[in-house]
C-alpha cells in the first residue's frame, strides 16, 4: 500500500467508527472449538467492541462511500490484478515466512488454523447479522465487518504471537489483504477498519483459551522443527501461559 493510501486508511479508521454498541444475535448453527458458545451474545463483544457502521444520511457514510469510489477508481491495473489473485488463507503469509510455510509440510499447523477459521467464520456471521449492512455491489449477504479483513487480522495476530520479530511484515501483508477488498469495490473502508478491530479482538480471545494455547504450543514445536532457521532455535520458547489462562475460558 503506497503512503497516500495508507494515510487515507488511517484517517478513515479514525473518523468512520463511532462508539455506540448494538445487540448481537447468536448463530445457533455455528460450530465453536475455542470460543465459548455461551459468550457469543455477551463476552464476544459485537456489543462492546464494534460500533455500528455509518448511519444512513450521515456525513460519515458519504465519506465512506466517496472513499470506496475513489480508491477503486485510482487503483492501477497491477493493483487490481494483485487484488483479484489474493488468496485468503493463513498460508498466504508464506510470502513473509517462506515457502516451507505450507499445509502439506505443516499438518499440525493446518489443523489448528482450520479450527481457528471455523470459530472466526461463526463470529463473523454473528457480527454481520447484528448490523445487516447491505453490500455496496448489491450481492447477497451482509457487509460489516469485512470477513476477509477479520480473518486476515486473526491470522496476523496469531502469527505475530509465534513470530514477534516479523510483526511489521505480517501486519503489512494483512493490511494489504484487507484493503484489496476496497480496491475491488467489494467493501467500504469502514468495513475494513471494523474487520481489523474484530480480528484482533478474536485473536486475543483465542490466546486466552488454555486449549487453544496448548494446541498453539504444538504448532510452535512443529514450526521449530520444520520452519524456524537453526540459528534462531536456541532462542525459541513456546508461549508461557499465565494463571488466568490456566483457569479461565473466555
């Protein structure tokens, strides 16, 4: 993302997200692995973390709509092609972590993130049903928050827990993956900003769960053996769980 578009993104994040919460609706058909199903209308803060999208007739909505139009119109052919070919999968971060970061060589990692994806899709469904914002391209389903953005930042946050030294590169890729949805005209900037907020929140909820942490430690061991360069193995340590993580499932 070039500096001008990055600045636009940060400005829109700050002005397009008000602070009034709504009531969440639980998806009774969701299969949840690490998130507590009973928390989906309470602790899972659709009601606390995500504000509603810009209201009809508001200046924020006009800004949001204009920004979407301007970003899509200004996108180069190269940017549009790259956006169309973006793969939304945790292993897309092999661009940062190297070609050995793939599902075939890392079955434990693949199985772990399959559970993460299932939980995240359930949480996204709840949020979209809460706000029921129509998509800008008049397709089926709801728009807010962006599911692709939410997933991108869940993956980024969990990968940063494993590779903290790659935080800047991982964040840059997640941001590009999310912003590509605006480049293609599929989302408003406020959908992307909400997806980042929601994705980061969900990642923290995953990291609070002792069962998730146990599996994540197994993922780190697999990555230690198959991915992390030998020069860094000596400094590698699985994450240490606090007493809170041992005793509470949020």
